[in-house]
């Protein structure tokens, strides 16, 4: 029976690719589903059968722990070097989008 292993909604492309490679390297058979044309489907990585579910879950959990540590270290490095994206940096890059989102947020609060 197919088992959903890893949801792909809002997952960065590099992380999704790393998970695919990790499963392939360990000979774990999987397939993907996409969100579809209207974006209402479930983008995910599924196992063909649940025999290797525990092994795959362990591999992904270990990978995500390593990635979390790496991403936190990268964030701290950018922060100490002053290269971390701030609100004002985003405003300078996309002023119209920031204003629209702020107005929308104020409308919701109202």
C-alpha cells in the first residue's frame, strides 16, 4: 500500500532534490505527486509500499536535522556579516508588494 512520506508544499527545490537523491541512494522505491493545474492537489513523495517506511523516515529525519543545523549556521553567518535580508531590504527590492501586503494586513486587522 502506498504511504505518503514527505510533503513537498512550500519545500525549497534543493531540499526536495536532496530527499529524492537520499531515497535513490538507499534503493527506496518512491514516486511523486504534484499540486496539479489549480494547485489543490497534494505535492508529496510517496513510497510504493510501506516495507521501507521506517528506514526512509529515519533517513529523512537525520537529513532534516543536519539541514536545520546548516541553515541556522548560514543564517548566523549572514547576520554577523550584515548580509541577512531585512524588512527594509525587501522594501527596497519590492516596494509595491510590501505596501500591498501591509495594506492587506491592516484591512484584515480592521
